[in-house]
């Protein structure tokens, strides 16, 4: 099925751990409509009154609080000075993500719906409440809600069908680079202003027999570093540390990708091949924030070490994509099952409980070797890791523990 957008719809997501983003892009893909999908933190809320149809995917966190990327957006919506008809031209749909074991179950979706109505916006369909405790997790509520959404957008001419129009999905091409590296395009994690530190202590706190490896780490700030105007950190801050994947994982991923490229493309890769990666964002859509931007002159090794989060637990969409490339029908069936609502328990046992990563999954499905360009559609980019700071800046102004 394919639709084309006439008035354009906006899809805003807000979450902490990636579920809201995953759902938002699934909606974009299933509707096959070029819509602007973006995080609430990236959207200029001053434009909201001129939107006609907005779909929100929002999770609840803390004690029923909005997730971090939604805080500024939410404070703006709560402003007292907003007129009662500020959003009267707008219709909306909401899918909330939550967990009914919390007292304030799906509180953010509920509060958002109430506030939008107070500002004159009209609810298009019944709000969906995804629940981690439901038999198939949030998918139990998501699939019927998505059907409602599809009917609404078709009925109201927000998207039309069918057309031969272009797909709404971001794609990639990966080629061998003809030129050397271009410095500006390679810095993904290196472009923020990090504070240079030296790790002077890294001690395990838990007993060796205990499965959890909890560590006390002490980092001394480089003596030549002078913070500008303020203290290095304050109470409640977290230490944000750039992360690189371990060499063994990079080499394993490299071997599997090289195999895939041999099957599907004329590319003869090695880990040290310089690549030219181009991201193709369809007209009317926005680049997906957790996916790789275009990169020029980056080796496959560096791509896997510094840019792609190959050590993370895969999202369901990964299995959906892999299934298209499994030449063994049994493997394809298993992959499809892992991606489906009914495969929720299997997904949890196979992936989440065992903490399987993207590379291990690819290795286990031996008949499945997609080309690199396809993996780039589904592999998230690496983010820095965040650690709780246990020390006080009053006592240790230049060390972080
Ligand atoms: C620290 C934490 C706090 C949470 N608090 C709530 C809550 O108050 N109410 C609720 O319904 N769900 C709560 N949840 C469940 C999440 O909303 C749910 O797992 C959701 O799928 C996460 O989506 P995200 O990955 O987009 O952040 C909480 C989850 C975590 C990890």
C-alpha cells in the first residue's frame, strides 16, 4: 500500500530509551507517507498552531514525568498565556508508551491529550496506551491503534492511496571512497567539547561470584584544563563518556559485512577500505536522528568502532529487515516471528534476557547476510555512555568519582 501526503502530517516523538522513536518510524514506514518525523526536542513549537494534523508518540518516565527531550516542549504547552483556541486548527492522535506497574501509568499521554484539548485541538482517534506489562508489550495496543490511524488519514485525505510515489524510508548507499578522508564529516562523537580526564582508579565493587559488575571509577581532570566560569560539575550531574566498540566485536561485524558485500555487491571490502556513505532522505521527510549521517572517507573499521552501536540489543525492526535477506526459509520464519507481536516472549528471551547484540544475531542467522547499505538503515549510531557521579564537587572539584 502506498500513500501520498497532500497537506503534510507531523509526527513528533519523545522518549528516553528509543521505543518512542522506533514506534514513530514504524508509523512513517507503515503509512508510506512522506511525513515530517522528528523529536519534540528538535521541533520549533512556535509552528504548532499552523499544523493541521500531528501524531504524538510519547513515553512516560520518572514518576509519570515527560522524558527529557519533551521537557521544554511541555513547559511551553503549559504556559498560562496561551489562548484557549491556540490550536483550534489542529487535529491530533496520540500513542503513549508506559508500564501499568507504575502508579502514574501513561501519565504523559493522558496529560498531553487533556492539554491539547484545552487549547482547542481535536482528538482524531482514541489515544492508544502501550503497556510493557501487556501480553505482547506495547505492540498489543499499537497494532489496533495503527489501523485506526490508517483509516483516519485515508478518510480525511491527509494521505491518499495508491500512487507510484517514492518510499518514505531513508536509505543508504555505501561505496568505496575515491578520495581520502574529509576531516569535517567524520566527527560524530568528537565534535562536542569533552573534558580531558585520566582514569586513576577502576575497582570492582561487587564480589567476583556476583553476575553484576559494578565499578568505582575515579577520573582526574587534566591539570591543564580550565573550566570557563563555572564549576566542572554540580550535584546530580552525570559523567558523559564517549564510547568505542571493542576490537573483537568490530572484527566479527567486519567479517560478516564483508561476506554480505561479496554476495550482493561488487564491493570487495576489508576493514581498512575507505568508504563513502551517502544517506538518502526522501522528499518531505526528515533524517532519522539515531541513524548515520553521510560520511566521507571513513574506514569500515572506524565506522564499526566509533559510529555504529553494534553492541546494543536489537530493536524488533532489525529482525523484520533481516528476514528479507535470509535465504533459508526456516531462518526467515524465525526472524519474522521475532519481529511480530506474537513473538514478543521469544524476542524477550532471545534478545533482552540474554543481552544479545546486533552482531551476535547476524552471526547466528547464517543464511542472512544483507549488504552494508541495508544494515545502515537499521543500525543505530553510537551515543556516549552516561554514568552517575558519586562524588561532591565541594570536596573534589577536579575529580569525578
Ligand atoms: C526509569 C523509568 C521510569 C518509568 N516511569 C514510568 C511511569 O511513571 N509511568 C509509565 O506508565 N511508564 C513508566 N516507565 C515505562 C516506560 O514509559 C516504557 O518502558 C516505555 O516503553 C519507554 O519508552 P522510551 O524508550 O521511548 O523511553 C518508566 C520506565 C523507566 C525505565
